[in-house]
């Protein structure tokens, strides 16, 4: 036995809605059928009354009703019909004829039904249709009972109410069972989500069980799992970011505190350690400042949209290299087309990307290895390449170099400055410009960063 469904759950709403709809449909159908049948039966009784009137008129011979002939030829059942005939011939005295039991019928009080002047109610006899002939020498009045119509109409209404009662009870439980059956996949999905939400230990790899049917719940489960996967990946990245940032900050802080302690302990007896320690503190604090500024920059870029415009990529690259090449020990080779190349970018961010890539190439390249910057159009896409002749990047590391704080093993030497955030900033700036960046090997040695720029604004701009 199903329990009564209460509350505002989806199952309860479906059960109530479908039960009410079913009862309304049954009520309207029953009422319509009852009305049509009632009207049809009433019409038949009215037609019987008119047929009776015609039969009465045919039964008159020499202004006298021939009752015997009329009763034999009349198709009307006179058991529930009453007739009064009044003769008023000029040469004969007036006379009134009655069908059987009509006199006692007429003694009962009569009430007209409002709105229906031909319908009368006789106390003790019921409802009748009253028909009167036109005024002639013989006047006819008939009363045709409508009680059979009312009886059938009452039976139909009673049957309809009984059906409504049975359907309301059965329908409620059937609809409740059906609603629970249809909502079971959604309920299981909700229960699984609650278990994940209240779990003590979360591995950030949880996923909801996706039912095969119905299609809507199946698609909802897939979308929720995609959202969970994205959120879990973001949480894991944030955890890794906090861990890496803590590590990167802890190292210089430990060194700075060590040198401060050294100055306190031995600064007066050995003044020669003071300049060396102060120089180290200055260097490490500057590195920490750069790290913090890079972190703040990355944090701001997570919640910013850049405004782009149409520029000549050739001119932007030329001006950036002209202003920056004196700060690099390596020579820079430019391979730029003579004709303008139109791109849709944010000019300042493109310059930042180029400077960061040039700085990265300079850190990992010998001073005599030139850095090449080229601009070409590949499949209608303006493409910038920054190639160096440095250490190169192993294949297993290429997919990680744009992650925050990631540095390949051979680059972790203190001789090579950096905090592992430069390429992360480059990747974010590239995304904000709706461009793409890829890394590949530069033969015979070195690395090539390839950027494909957009030529038109994005669709949502």
C-alpha cells in the first residue's frame, strides 16, 4: 500500500495535478453526456406530446372524441400521460372529456417552472410537459410526464459521482505510484548528491550515477558531472596553487630570516657579513615582490575581460621589439611581411605576451643564440612565432609549462631567474584575446612558441 503523498515534492505535485486533471476530465465528460442524453430524452418526450396532440385531433368525429378508436390507434403510452378535451360546438352544449385518472391529476396543485412556461410541476405526480392546442371548437390539453427523463438523468449523475469517487481514490494511488516511478532516477540523483555533499572525506573525483532513462534526467546527470568535474579540477588547481605559492614564498622568507638572525648574532663581531647579508635580503625581497605582483596579476586576470580592436600586427611587433631588444643579451631576428596584417587584439596585452616570451627565451638561451620573431598568415589566421636556440623542453613537460609555478627540472637552478608564473600569465592573456598558443621543438635545438591571433571580434563581443 502506497503511503499518502504530502508536501511540495515533485512526486506530490505530479500526483495532485494529474489526479485533479483526471477528475475534471471525468466530470466534464459525465456532465456533457448527461446533458446530451437529458436533452435528447426531453426532446423525445416533447415530440411524443405533439404526436399525441395530432392523434387526438384525428380521433374526433362529428365534434365527438372517439376514445375507443383513439386508444386503439394511438402509439402513445397513456399511463404517464393525461388528456383533457373540451368541446364547445355552437349547436351543442359544452362538454369536457378526460383520459383515465386525469380528474384526480388536475386536482393536485400545479407550479410553473421558472424560465420554462410549458414545463409544470404537479404535487405528488412530478414534472410534466403541458401542451395546449389552438383555440377552436374543440380544445385539447395534454400533460406528458418527464419523470422518466429525470430518473435517467439522476441515474447518470449518480453513476458519474460514483465513478468520480472510485477514480479519485484509485487515481490518487496509481498516479502516486507512477510519479514515484518516474521520479526515482531524479530522487537517486539527489540522494547521491546529498551523500557527496555530506561526506567526511572528499577526493574531488566524485561523480553522480547517471541513469539511462529518462532522457532529461540522463542529460541532467551528465551536465552535473561535467560541472562537478570542472569544479573539482578548479579546486585541485587552487590547492596546488596554494601549495606551490606557499613553497615559493617560504624559501626566500626562511633565507631572509636566517640572514637577519646572522646579522643579529655576528653583525657586531664580524661586520663583514652585514653587506653580504643585506645584499641577499634585498635580492630575495625583490624576488618575493615580483612573485606577489605576478600572483596578484594572475588573480585579476581571472575576473577581467579585455577590450580589443583592429590593429596592424606587423607594426605592433616592430614597435615592441624596437623598445625591448636592448634589454636582451641575445640578438633578435625579425621575419615580418611587408604588407599590413590586420588582427583583432588588445594591443597592450599582445605587447605583454611578446615581452614575456622574449624574456623566457632569453633566460634559457645562450647569449650568442639569436631569438627569431616571425609573422605569417596560415589558413587565413595571423600567426606569430617566437623561436629560441636554448635548452628546449622535453615532450613530457610540454603539456605542463603553462601551469602556475611549473618549471622543468633542468630549469630549477637558482642561476635562472623566474618563479614559474610567466608562461601562466602568457596563457591567460592569450585566452583573453581569443587566440591560441602552442609549443613545439625548434630544430636543431630550442623551442618555438606559436600564437594564432583572431581577425574578427568574438560572437559574444
